[in-house]
């Protein structure tokens, strides 16, 4: 479609006579809206008038099909002779600048089309210049081991577009920021220096081809100063050297610069690999609120260096105001967007976009920016960019400053198509001030006018604690001290408002002492003051959780970055989320660390929900169990894949991971280890099929040991779970992985009563291999059948064995506290042992204690009253156990957990005070112990017992 039919706006001529004369001389056939726009352009922009004088014939043709003309112009850069590139580039630049300028002024192309066209042209021009500079070096053999065949990928040299070019946002008279690198892996070490010298020459020649001014103009001013340490490094450096620099010395502004980085010319694949390697540097794995202060300091340094205009009253003076770097300008919007991306892009890859408007849209979708703010900033960003283009169009100046006098503003208004300069000034002021109002509180919240509280009066005892703080690792850096000092009054005020301020301060002191570093955590608090409430709540109630938080402060990311207080998503959603995150991890070690970070966040979430009364036992137990099962289900096949790389796929049907004990019964606590066994079926396959084949036994033993390591090995992100495999056949003396046939034979012929009791709580929790689902199904069928064979009819024998076992347990592990929930007669271990007994004797498949007691009652092995008594005691004891495991790593001690901890426990059990709880636990234990003893005596003395059908004891779903 021709351009004259698409014109939606037109510039006004600042000098009507000059504009009319230029059009009459160079495009006399123009008429109507087209002529009006041309007169306005030539009459307001001396630069565009000059281009029109040189390229009027070409423009007249281009206006018939502007998109086609643009495409042909850009394609011609790639196809033209390399020895003529200097002139060809300059002619093409004149033409594209004229076409883009006119399309911009007339509204034919949107801002994105304008900046995208400029960037597309810059990419192709840079590629042509690079090939032209490199070809002579290749022909003369100056690049070791490379010849002309290496020209398409530039022999491993890549030019990264940074800043606006990287984001396809070049402005009208922009320079282009480049980082030039070469892939050193293409060269033998002795050739490295020669290759680097050749690439330095090529880079300099490329820049000259782009930036040198001749009688035909220039292409783009080029800036290479964004490379690592530009004062001492050559203009082209090895990728490996750049990576080492960023890993050790990279700063926040360099991370921000790389958000928009993009391979533009040369070896694009090598450039993409390099940027992928830099991902951990650019996108930190934890929320990085410290970047806010870095960005703010950078903004202030830039303004101070440039000596930008500021009104005396602190407002915005339009004369000479820098639309890019000044208050409320383009850079404020870009920094606001990029800083938000840096903060959270490590956790959410969706935020890793290059464009500013695109970034604001994603941030709004993800909840990091209010949608209405993103909409306003996006609109003002587009408006600012158009103003920037107009001031640059006047003389093709690399400027972003508004005019300094009334005459200059009148010319700008004409280019904007605005006849009233006062209206333009009013709109400019409103937009700049609104951008400043939206962005400055983010960078410098202290400017909002709110004053930090003075803090409470410091008591002598409190002062002793505060005096220790400067010696802690978290406060060893001046920057950490500076941020913390801004927070300290608020923290102390909230600690002082706690129910027991002394206890809260003491636990906060332990939290602060345990922090290995402070800048990131304190920045997180400063940007999200609600976290201080959470910390104080934890310190006032759960000292163990505050200690966990000090060692794993990154879990606070989850409170800010996601739906932390939403409903529990369930195993399926959790598994999908973890699988997605593991898939995105770069390698096996990264996957294991990813699993650890993910597990810690969800583990912390359960603890906080429990602490704040959002969930109670048994929901707490079910959530801890869901979490562990998802970890096992996702890592088991992942570990199997890692073993398969060396030894081939798992032989036979594969292997299942069977949860035992509390894991099988879904009663995990905050500190539970995991009882598991491994059963595999090699199906007669003698060896695995891989580079280093193994027989099934050694193969699955290696797989099991690798899984234990994956779960329990301390890594940079800690460990996941401690694993206990003592419930496997033959205990510690048996192999770590048991074959399916051996497992069946052992359970049928050799297993002790306690092993059959343990099997009542067994569940397959993870699968790996070719057909593990069939093995899992077979395992459950066999388990149920075994319980039917080994239980009913053997009640006297089983009961006597359990009585002996109970006596040994009581002697070996007596209760040491009135608040002991697990050990001792009539407590959890004792009642669970009876529940497993009646489940085995009745042949019930139910794994959960309550289901087993109900099955025993249904089979007539204990009365309904007895089952009810034991169930009520289990409920109370589990409430105490869950609360205790959140508060302490030892038995519940009311003095150790403090008043906050005591209140928390009492909220769980609804007892009036701790003595009442101790009395209730003691009475319940005595009554339950009597019931257990009575039932076992009854079973041991019974001549025959009724046989239970499993269908009546179906375990309820949580």
C-alpha cells in the first residue's frame, strides 16, 4: 500500500518557505497529504531536508511500497560486494534514515516498527562490515586454522548488541553499543595470541567501516566501552576471559546491561552459548532487592556526571532537560523495568525479555508492577521516545536534550505536529512528572516523605544484645550496616510490640547472628516491610524455625515471589512445578540444587502456615508427606537417567522406591527422615545395555546409592532428607536394593514378625525404568496378599512377638519428658505398634494408623471404645509432636521453647496451660497403655480370631 494513503499525522513546517522550496525542487509531483507532510519535514528538519536533496528519486519510488523498499535495502547489504561496502553502507544509511524518518513523522510506522527497522538495518550493516573486515585476514591466513569457508560464522568472532540495539529499540540517531568476543575453543593454545591479534584488527576495521565520517556520511557511531574492564582490555577478547571477569568482578550495572544483550553479527551460535553460560551471573537464583540501591546510585551518579538541569524548587525545568537521563526520563523507565527484572528474573524465566514495554507487560502479568502503572509507564515511554526522535531529527545529533530556548521549542512542536508550544510544554511536564512520581519511590522510598519510627526506648538488657550486632557476619560490610541502620528502628519497634519482647529479641539476635551475609536479606526487608512482621512472628514463637531461616534466608523469596499464603496445590501441581524447574536446570548438579531450593521454600511455607494457624494436624503431616513424595518421584527417574548415561537404561522392568514408616503412613513432621526400601525386577536380563554394562544387582545397587547421595549429600543448597534403609530385607546386612524375586521369597519364608508389621505401612512412592508401573502394581498386590497369608490365623504368635518387642522398646527408649509424644507406653510408638499388629492380624492393607485401628475394630480385634480411646490419644500426641518438631530438635521443654512456643503448642491442643497438657498426656498415656496391653493379652490368649476382608478397611484419602 502506498504511503500517501496511510498518513495519519503530519509535521508542521517551522520554516514554511524553506519546506515548500525543498519539495518543489526535489519532489514537485507530490500533492495532497503527502506534499503537506514533506513540506513539514523539510521545513523543520535541516537534516532530513538534506537527505531529501540527495535521495529524492529513491524516496519517490520507496513511498509506493515502504515495507518492500525497506526489505530490499536491508537485503542488499548482505548481497553486495564486500570491497564496496564502505560506500554502500553509507548510501543505504541515508536512504533508510530518510524513509524511517518520514514514516515516523507521518504515523505510517509505529514506534516499534521505527526502532525495529533501525535495529534490523544496524544488524545487517554490522554483519556486512564485519565480513568485509574479516575476509582479507582469512585470505592472508592471519587467523590460525581458518580460511574463507569460516567467513559465514566469522571464524568464531561474535559482536553482541547491547542496550537499545540488543532490545531492537535503537533511536533515530543512536550509537550502537557492542561487546566483541571470540570463541577461543576454535584455536589451539599456541595459536591463541595470534588469533586474538587478528580479531582485534578485524574489530577495529569493522568499527571504522561503521563509524568513520566521509563525504557520504557515516553508518552508526560505535561504542565498545561496555566490554569487561575497557581501560585495560583489547577491543575483542576471548569468551572464557569475559566469563571469568563477570563471575568474579561483574557489577549490577553490567548485569542490567546484559538483560538486553543479543548476538548481532558473526558467530551467532557461539554468542548464544556464551550468553547461556552467563545466565547465573545475569539472573541470580534468589530475589535480588539489593539491585534497587545499585540502580538508584547509578542514576544519581549519571545525573551528577552529566550536570543535568533541575529546577530550583526540585521540579523539572524543561529547558535543556535530558529526555533520556533526566528526572522522569527514558532511563528512569528502563531502570525501573530492568531492576525489577533483575530482582526476580532468576526465579521466573518469563521475565527475561529484552524490550522495555514488553518487560513492563510481563512484570504486570506476574504481579511485580501494578497493571495501571505499567500501562502509564509504557505509554509515556513511547511518547518520550518519539520526542527523543524529534530532537535528533533536527540535525542528526546524538542528543536527548530538549531545546534551551523558545525558538527551539517551537521547532520541536512543529516536528511533533503541534501548533501550540504551550500545549506541548504542558504535556511534556505532565509526563515527566508522572514518570518521576511512579519510579522514584521504588528507587528511593525515603523520598516519599514517610519517616522511619524512632524505635522504642532501649532498656539496659536490650542494649547489651544490640551492642553485639556489629560483630556479626551479616553486618561486616559498610553497605549492610547502612541498610540495616535504616531498618533498625522498625525492627526494634515490632520486636518491642511482641507479646514477650525479651524472647523475641533473643531469638532475633540468634537469627541475625546466623546470617552469613546481610545485604541481600536487609534489602529484601527494606523493599518488603511485611517480611519484618513475619520474622518477628517467627522469632517470638519458633526459635528453631528462626535458626533454619538464618541458614536458609533465600526461602523468604517464596513469601514475596509467589502465592505463599494460597491453598495447598496438591501433589500433582507440585510435581508439575518441580519437573518444570528441573527441566530448565543446566546439568545434573544444578538439578539437585534446584530441588533443594524448591524443597526448602515449600518446607518453610508449611512451617509458617502451621505457625500462623492456617493448617493443623493432620493436614500438616499430609503436606510434609506430599512434599517428600514429590521430591522422591521427581528425583528417582532423574537419578536413573544419570546412571543410564554410563551403564545404559535400567535392566528389566525397573525399580520402585517404597516408602515405609512415617512416610508410608503419611505422618511426616518438620524434621522427619525418610524410611525407604528399593525393589527392582531385572526380568532375567543378564546385563544392562550401555557403555559400561552392569548386571541387575550391581546396577540397582549403584542406582540406590546414587539416589541416597542425591537426597542426603550436602551441596551448596544443603541437603534434602536423611535416608534410613534399615527396614529393607535383612536390615543393614542386606543389599541396598532387593530383587523382586528375592523380596517375595524373603517375605514369604524368612521375614520376622516386625518386618511384616513394617510392611503394613509400605507404599510405592516413586518409580523408574521401562515398566515400573507394572512392578508397582505387582508390589501392592503381593503386599496385600502377604498380609492376608501372614496375619489372619497367627494372632497369638504375632501378639506374643509384639509383647516381647514392646517390652524391649520400653526398656531401651523410655519417655524422658512429661511432654514426650513418641516414646513410652501409651504414646505414639506404642499405639502405632498395636495398630500395625491388628492390621496384620486382620490382613488389612491400610497404612495410616487411624485406618488400621478402624480395621482392627471392624475385625473384632478391639472394641469401638478401645479404638476411639487410642485414636483420640494419637490425635493429641501428633498435635504435640508436630508442634514440637517445628519448635525444637529435642523433646518439648516448656522453658526452652519460651512463652511464645508454649502458646503455640497450647493453641494446637486447646489446653489451658502446660501443666494441664502434661496431665492430659499422662492420663491419656496411662489409659492407652492399658488398652494396648489388654488388646495384646486378648490376642495372645485367643484360640482363634475372625478373618477380616480388606475391602472394609479402605484408607481414607486426606
